[in-house]
C-alpha cells in the first residue's frame, strides 16, 4: 500500500512507540499535522513557543529512558528551536527533532519561511538529514532514532520538505539498521578494565568522579554497588547528581566552581581518580594547569573516545558503554575482595584519607547565616527537599537558584534532577517541568527558578493550563540577574551593569490570569507553610513567589582561571 510522506512519518513514530510529541504547527508541516489529527496513539502537546517544544522533549528524555520527539515548522519555527537543540546537544540528550522545510524545488531560492536548517543546526546536532525523496523517509527516521539513542546520545534532526509529505511511495519500516560509518564501541577492552581494577585496589587516596554519562547509561545501580563495595569517596557532577545517593556519607557533594570544599580538595589531592561518564569540563576542574600540578593516576571510562584525554591526560582510558564496563569491572573487583572487606594493602592509608576528608568537611562550606527577617534561598530549597522527602523531580533554570538547588536538594535517585548543564540555558525550567509531567504523570514536579529565567518561557503557563499540569513553581525572587550580579560584585567592582530587574510583574496576578494559583511569600516564618499548602494542591499549578535576600551569593566559588583548591568560601575572603 502506498502512503504519503506525512502518513509514513506518523507511522514511523508509531513504530518507535512514541507516546508524546511536542510541537507547534506551521505551513510546512500541515500535512503532518493533518495525519496526527487522524490517529489516536500519539498525543501531541501544543506548546506556545518552539523553544519550549524542544526543551519539553529534552526533559521528557532526561526523566525517562525514552527518546524525546518534537515537531516544528520551517524558517522561524526551526530557528526558534535551535537553542533547545543546542541545550540537548551539550548534555548528550537523546532526541529526534522533525522540522518542516519549503518544497524541494524552492530550496535555495529564498522562499517564504525558508532557512538552511541543515547548515544552521550542523554544529549542535549529533547528525541531521534533509529528506529529498519520500522513498528515503522511513529509513531516515529509523536511522534518526538509532543515532539519537545509541553510543553517546544526542539530538538528531530530520528536515522534511513540504512536497515530500505529499508524495507517495510504498511504506516499509526497517526492523534493523546498519550504518557503515557509525559503529560505537559498547564493550570495553578487558585488559584495560583489569588494569584499572588493579590500580583501584592499590589506591591509597582514591576518588570516584562521575558525570551525566552514568545516568544516560542507566548505570546508577552499578555505581552505588561500586562505591559501597570499595568504601571510596564519590562525587557527582552537576549533570550526574543522583547517580550516587547524596544522603550517604561517602558522597562528598558536587565538584567544581560551586562544589564543596571537601570534594574539590579530594579531587586535587587524590592519588587515583576514577572518572566515569564525565568529561573534565572547565566548570569541574577549573584551570587544567593547576589541576595537573598534583601527580595522580587517572582512569577514564567513557562511551565517546573524543572525550578521553581531551582536557586532561589520562593513564588508563576505557572506551565503552559505562554500564557494560562497570559490570565487568565489578566482577573483577569482587574476585579480589570478600564482601565488605577493604583491600588489605591500603586499609590503613584509606582510613587516613577519610580522616583528611572529614577534616576538610568540618569547614562546613555549605553552612549559611539564617535570618528572621529575610528569606534565605538555601532554606527554601532545603524545605522543598524535606517536604518532598527527596523524591520529587526537580527542574531548574540557570543561575544562582540552579546552584542552590544542586547544593541543598539531596538527590538519591537518578533522572530526578533536570537542568541545563553544558549550555546553561535560561528559560528551560518550566518547559522541563512540563516534559517531566508527561513522562512521569504521577510524580511531583517542582520547578526551582528565578524571576529573570522564568520570564523567558513564561507563556508556557498557558500550555500547563491546557493540559492541567500541576507543577509547583518555586521562584527565588531576588530582583536581580542573580549570578550576573554576583560576578559583578566579585570581579567588576560592584558595578551592577544591567543586572537589576526593576520592572517585574506581579507574579501572583500573572499566574492567576493563566488560571493557576499564585502565592507571594516574603517572611521566613511562612516558607514551610506555603510549601505545604502548595504541595497539598495535587491538581493545580502553584506559582510561589519567594521574595529572597538580595545580597545572598553562592558559596563556595572558584573564580574563572583559578584552580580547584583556590576557592572563595564566603564574602569575607574577597
């Protein structure tokens, strides 16, 4: 039976068991939308801006084990989506973006709503396709889902001209796909894994450093088993929070620019660093020259060979799927260790290492001054953690509130912390929470945001009303571009250039105008009560506008160009 390109595209999505499709219609994709209207298996979610469609699909993937899918039209539709695509690309999120394009005969002629989608998105996708023949559409869709979800995941874009959606051909969806130029290594080199095991067992000052790759590989269980078996200290990067349980004493907190003192000191002074699914980025290790000053052996496990020795030279590289490698590594370690035992050779040294870590930890780098008159943003995050029992899906935007959420909400489970790490995209918080709710409809979704970030996709309050999404928005409102203000205070002589938000809306009235519940909280004594009331409203979106201390900064802080151990622990060190 012959089908149109639009029919084929919808059939392909059904073959891939796509349940939710985030999008916004436009001229180039109307045949596709017509076919969506005719079927019942895929639920389309109408956002209010294409950027939100991509962000929601992104969070859908982050908070589940599925590929996120979105649909946008040509020209401004797809250019509006680029920020979301780049966000997903930087954090290696599996996603398929379908974009409309002008008819093939009009490509390159500056047709209405035309842009070079393939050229524009090439730097920020894992791969992209322009489908010029309807006969290639089904195979291209199969390739797109395969590329997005295997190896190091990432967004894949499929650009479909309007005439291709009308043309017909025989439909056949490939059950398997083989791509000569794409064969990611899954199984790690056994010799290297055995070498790593020997180095791990001989370590006297070990440190386990893990990133988002552990979560993407669904290897959290293996990581927890590894850390608990060895009794070694562990850190999760911003993207890896929840991979190892944050309430355990072996967790040293987050590393890097706003990481804990004990974690950064351990990262710098360890003798064996076991890096798993992390990439030694600038916000984690600070100045590479400073990081390299202390000699240490480095083991690096990653699915992407290009990430190994990219910024830091490693001693034992292991290319492979994190989960597969860790399963093999655990088996080798268990051969050498009785359950619950420490390696006899370095038991005494390990005890001394933990004593040193506890000494660093005793500095209490995350302790903050409380107040009876001004709401401290840290206390709000702590209250959210307490009242949700650490079990919520927490989304954030980017800035001070993001760091406070990462520092003070103790994530014990993977895929519960949804934020933009690599690109640092303001505006993601609310559409992220939308994606979370569609992927996890029975879970609590809390969006921790700031008054500047939330306004970048504030129109999605309309989407939340249409689909009755009972998200809880925690707006830490300090009436500044908080992180910009902090940098200006520390590095620009307190010259607050364009960082003051002096024309803010009444967020309570704004929320109410969209049909939601709005609250304004300006007293510390009212924080917990407001959160309890909001969380009790199970079927309503509640926008909580917390008026917080304007002067509060995120500590500790490693300034740009400084080393990991050159931390500012508070304003008194300026």
